[in-house]
C-alpha cells in the first residue's frame, strides 16, 4: 500500500459530504436531515484537519474545533425547532413543513 | 517479537509511548483480566458488605462464605436462555450491551496505574476518558429503546437526561483540577514549556501533584475538596448507582433499561456498570488523590520509609490470609463444613503465599538500584496504592447504596443544574483567581 | 413521548379515565399509558395501576383490582360464625389479629355478650403488637419503594420478635386466629407478660434506629415532603381513615371516638399531622408505634385474673338482626356489617376494609406528580391487596 | 514550527500500519454514512452516525490532531448524539416508519449530488498540484497546549482565536436560549 496523502483524506471527506448532501436533499424525516448536516460538517472538519496537517499549522484544527461548537449550537437549536414544530403539527416530515407556501 | 518483548523491559515509558505494540497488547490483556477479576471481587464484596449493612449474611452456600458465588452466578447467567422480545429491534437490542461494555473497557487504556503502568499516555487523556465514558450512556439509551417496552424506554430517557445534566458539572470539576496542573509547569513535554502550561495527560496530572507536593484534593483548601466532592457526586450519577440509579430504579421501573434483558446480555450490562464504576473512580483518584503516589511521599521520605511503605502490599494480603485462616478456625466443626473449611483454608494459603511473595519482592527490591526486583517492587507499590484508593471509592459506592433512598427525577435534575453546576463554576473561577494570585 | 410500542390495544379501563383535555396538542400529546402491575415490585401485591403519563408526569391513574379476589364475603354466607373466624385473618394478613378482633367483637355485639376483662386485655396487647408489626412492615416496604433498602431488613428483624410472641401464644405467626367469639382462643402462656415487656424494652431503641435512618435523611425528606398531599376535606370526602386521615390533621381514631375493647381505660394520644403529605403520614405512623407501646405497657401491667371466655353457647346463633361494628385497624377503620337471619350462618357479611377505601385517594394524591411519587404514595397509603380484593 | 523539535517529540511514536487503519476507518465512516441516509428507522441512522463520528475521530488521531479527536468524541458522540437519540425517542416515529422515507424530489437531489461529486472529483484530479503531497508532522504530544495557546494566548497576550472563542461562547448561549424557549410549553 502506498502512503496516505492529504488527497486520501479529501476523498473520504468528499464522500461524506456527498452523502450528507444526498441526505439533506432526499430524506423526509427532519431528524435525519439534521443528522445529514452533521455528516456535512464532519466532512468539512476532516478536510480542515487534513489541511492543517498538510501545512503544518494549527489553523485548520482551530477551525475544526469552532465547527464542532457550531454543530453543537446547530443541533440544540435545530432540535428545539423540531420539537416546537412537532408539538404543533404532529409530524417530523420536511414535506409537511409548508405553512409559508400558502 | 522477542526483541520487542525484551527491549521494553528496561523502559520507563508506557508501551504506547515507547511504541511497543506487543507490550501494549500485553498490558491490555492484563488490564482486561484485572478488571474482570476486580468486577468479580466487587460483586462478591458488594453482596457481602451490603448484606452486613443490612444485618444479613449474604451469600453463604457456594463456597466458603459464598466466595464462589460470582462464578456460580456467571455460569448461571451464561446458561440462561437469551431472550430477545419478538417486537424488539433485534440488531440494536443485540448490540446495545456491547456499546456500554466497549465504552467502559476502552477507558482503561489511559488509566495510569503507575508512571509507566498504563497502556498509553495520551496527550488528551482526561478528555478521552470523559468522552469515552460518556459513550456508555448510549448503550443504555439504545437498550431502552430497542426493548420496545415502556419501562425500558422511560429508563433510557431518564438515563440520557441524567447523563447530560451531570456531565456538565463533572466536566467543570475536572477542568478545575486540570487548571491546577498548570501552576508549576511540569514541562515534561517541554515544547511550549514556558512553565505555565498544564496538561490533560493522566500521567501528567499525577506528576503535577507529585511535583507540587500535594494531592489536588488539598490544594487551595477547600477549593480542591469542593471540586472533588462535586466530581464524586457526579460520578455516582454518571454510572447510575444509588442514590442516582433512576435508570434502573427497580421499585419504579421494574428494572429500567434492562427490564427485557436476560442471561448473558444482562450480565454484560452489569459487567459494564462495574467496569465503569472502577473507571470513574480511577479518574477521581488520578485527578485528586494523587494516583499511584503513596501517602506522605514528602513528609516521610527516605529509603527506610520507602521500604516500610513497600511492605504494605504484602502485609495487606497477609492480613487477608489471616482473616481467611481465622474463618477456617471459627467454622463449626461439623462434617457438613468440611469441604468449605478446606476450601477456605486453601484460599487463605493462596493469599498467604501471595503475601509472602510480595514481601520477598519488597525485601529483595529495597535497594535503590535499578535491578529487576527493585523495579518490580516499585511497580507493585504504584499499582497497590492506586488500587487501594480505588477500592475506597468502591466501598463508598456500596455504602451509598445501603444508606440512601433514591432521588426523584426532577430532584436529580435540580441537584445537577441548580446546585452542582453553579458550585462547580464558582470553584473553577475561584481556582483560577487563586492560581493567578499565587503565581 | 412515544415508543415503537403499539398503543392501539389499550385496556378498556382507560376509557373511564376522566382527564381534562389539554388545551392544545402537546409534544407528548400521545400520552404514555403504562400498566404498573399487577406484577410490579412496588404495588404491594397484585394491584394494577394504569398510569396515564405525560413524560414522567402523571395525568391520571386508574386502579384495577380483583386479582386477589377470593370471595371472602361470599364464603362467610356458607360458613358458621365460628368457622368464618379464621377467614378474616386472610384479608389483611399483615394485621390478622386486628381483623379477628373486629369480627369477634361484631359478632359479640350481635349476640349481646361481652368478653371478660382478662380476654379484653389480652386482645388489646396482641392487637397493639400487631399494629406495631403492621407498621413495621409498612415502613420497610415503603422505604424500599423509595429506594432505601436497609430499613426493610431492620424492621423485619424487629417484627420477628413480635411474630415470635404470636407464635408462642397461638402457634401461628401470620394468620393467627388468636381470638374467639366471646373471648380468646388460648390462655396466655407462662412468661407472656415478660416476653411482652422484654419486647417493649427491646423495641424502644429500635424505633429511634429507624428514625436515624430516615427521619432527617435529606433525600427521604425530599422524596416525601409535599408528595401525595391530601387535604382533610378531601380525605373525609373520600372516606379515608387511619393514619392517612390523621396525617391530614383530622383527629379521628376509633379507639378514642367509639371506644371498644377496653381502649377507654388506657391513656394514649392520637398523633396527627398537619400537611397530609407522605412525610406526615410517615411521622404519624412512627408516633403511633410509640403510642402502641404505651398502650401495651399499661395493658401488660394490669392484666386481671379471670376467665378468658365469656358465656357463649356452643353453637353460635345470633338473634335476627344486623350490626355494624368497626375498629381501628393499623390501616384505618375496619368495619364489619353482619346480617343475621337467626341461623348458624351469617346471612351476609360485608367488610369495610380500610385499604380499599384509602386506595381511592391514590388518584387525587398522585395527579400531577411523577412516576416515582406513585410508588411512594402507594407505599404510604399502606395497602394490602388481600384486604382490597378480599 | 521547528521541524527538528517535532521529529524529536514524535521519535517514540512510529505509526503502525497506517494505510490499513486509514482504509478501515475511512471505509467504516463512508459505509455508516451511507447507512445514516438510507436507514428507514431514525434510531438506526443515529447509531450509524455515531459510528461515522467515531471513525472520523480515529482519522483525526491519524492526522495527529488528538485534541480535535477528543472534542469530537466528547461533544459529538457523547453530547450531540445523545440529544439526537433523546429527541428521536421523544417524537413519534411510528408513523414515519410506515411512510416513504424519501421525498418526491429524490431523483433531482440525487442527480445534483452526483454532479457535485463529479465536480469534486474533477477538482481533485485537476488540482492535484494544488494539494501538496506532503504531511508536515505536527507534534502530537503538545497539541493541546498549542491549541490552548491559540485560544487563550500566553503570557498575558491575547491569542489568535481568543475573540473568536468568545464569539463562539455567545453563539452557544444564544443556541441554549433559543432551544429552551423553543421547547418550553409555557414561557
């Protein structure tokens, strides 16, 4: 086997990113959509950490940490919205979140 | 392979640091076996001690004084039918106990039983421990959900809410201990070392205590003590033990998250619970009670004191052997007790010979040179003091269980959020302020 | 809150739950319906409580009883008065002596005979001992429900001493059948008084021991204070009696109010609570144990000489008529309504069991509380399913 | 950063079987990522996501970023995923289990994603020169300390990211308040 280069990590990250995008675009369940967003964020993080290693400085890792913080905030707020929504409409399907379409 | 086996023998680093996979594997196996034995012992001791708290005898039938009871139980649990409810989520139901078990055992890779008696010394040791031990709750949550039944589901929800609320206070208490490591830079990593960097490494934390000549529990009295108490409370909640055993409250939720489990799978939950208990106690010991450091390392210095303290392991086992042999003598002289008497005698003899071995090592290794015996002796000392401190916590777990009623869910939350969290925040700030002032 | 559990097959009984509809659909508008029991560690037997939960909050309860129904009242119609006597022990098996006392006194009242003074004294001693035993059993199991394991074993250790006295007196420990219509089954054994006095000196420090474990225990206080509160008005309206009523501040004790079996001769107090919460009920029962000890102390010192059986015919045939007689059992008012048609068998026996009536208060006590409070309240009501179902 | 120091620090840590672990972790991450978006049952998705997160944490460790790995485990796997599981159990999934799990637009979404993937792959193959084929070893042993320097600064000076750190804490505060207000039944 060859050595693992930055590109290897980038490919993995790209795959995760695409999976996340597919999840966001196609799934109906909001919870899974939120989880797909986590996938996307993770892909970004992986890229950042790989670049951090490539350039030999810590900025990538710092960004990764901030993105984790952001993901925590996003999950809390997103799930809060989801619960508030579920309480009113009794559904977790994205398709049925269409009040603004009137 | 032999070379890698031999090359480590003279090393003063952990196998992980030395990059020696063979010895890392050996340590992992030793720790796995050791923890399993500890869980077995804990099982017996808990039943016996709890029984004596409650004026009962506890297990008495299987082996002398029920010594073989844990093995009998294990055998029974293994032979029991493994029931998976028809409506349960088969795969998740199957995998849930393993999550808890894996989380509980993974933690042990960074627990320092001595300066080199750990699988690896991670730079993020304490972070890793907290993170991985908090994964254990996933097993509980998922088990409760997969059982497809109301009581387990409620147990799972309780457990997750409980974990989330206690993790915060626990983390802040840990941070205030980590803060203390930065006071006199220990500089073992030396890279950024301008003297005021702390460390997250478990070994580094103990070394910081060694270097500052104080266990962190007594540092900035009473700040260290308060942080320790917060951690000691939060860790009980973290491992779901009484009085925080809401997730498996048997009088409310029958058995909580493991209501539907039986046989081997149930015993895996128990194994994980006890392993997690030992793991969190190890964190407490490492952070506040000086880890492997023997008591009064600075007050009672010198080779003579070293020698005296190195006798402790042997003397402990000698004491245990004495108790066992006393039990043999006190056993009624009826033919019914003959086998039990012989068994207890043999057990006592085993303990006694172990004690003699330890004493011989202690005497042989008293010289300060780096002979194998001396190094061995040193290692035994480290592990002994570490295990002894952990054992105190294990006893406390039993004591709590015998003494206190169970908290109610909302009270548990209010204790976590309204009492422990503000106090731990305050302690953290005060520790920082005092630390800056001292500097 | 939901689970993959199929909620469609609800028990029929739930439809009777009269729950105020939430003003709007909540997150957990699909409430969780939980069957607590009949096989559950904290329902003291085979009580089945259907809980309607919003998360952990109790929206309503419904008790389903009858799993231990043995038709005691119907059996009575096919047994002679004497033959039925042992059956009453099987109702509240934790306080068998009290049950027997109530039944015997009711029949005696119907027949217009009275037990001799010596028998009365023995009855009082045994009944009060049994009250202590019943309260001990309550305390142990109640504490266990709340999660304190240890008191159970302490109370059972001390209850054993009482059961030993029973065993020595009548040969049985639990279902004693100690009394007969018109007096007592047996004369006291030699050393009975000494045993009882010994028990009193033995037991006095033990109550303190229980109290050290619980009374000021922080978690115990948190778990019991303001839990399962029932006001005096509600308690009276629901017909609640016994310690549950007294903890709400109503000074109603049949031993004082409608004295029977010589109780008027003894000096004792009725402990009452103020808040009507679980903690007050706990305190009231603890104080009652002490008061029972006081009664026993007075009684055992003054057992008069004389016969133990009154003048009752060999075949008991009460005159035509009906009678209601109630006593203060450990759990509350235990009443017997007996209709006699003049034959050797009662025409109808109706028992007013305290547990059954007190159980009605469960719903009012736990509404809005949490699941953990339900077990605490079931424990504090002190029910015995043998008595609830009969 | 002085490479000499780095090599000295990492001297004892010779990575073992790097390609093996990389392919294992990467495969695990991608496969479980696939499971996240395909499983009908949200709890299964969440479990798969946990596996992904843990494998990504392993990849971070391989990239000599132990602190990020630790944060990943403690915040993501320990915190966020418990929250996710909690919410999944809270909301009713009985109904969603029986319904379609993909929306009407799924072919379009799939095509768009494939296009995105193609774009990525194109960028990777064309821009090979852009990604320097090198790995500068960062000192693993003092990773945490160095990140702390960046976050908090040292010797009284503000760190590079101190301000961002404060902003992040504000963001978290806002998120907490938002979540509390959102989920409270009566305010």
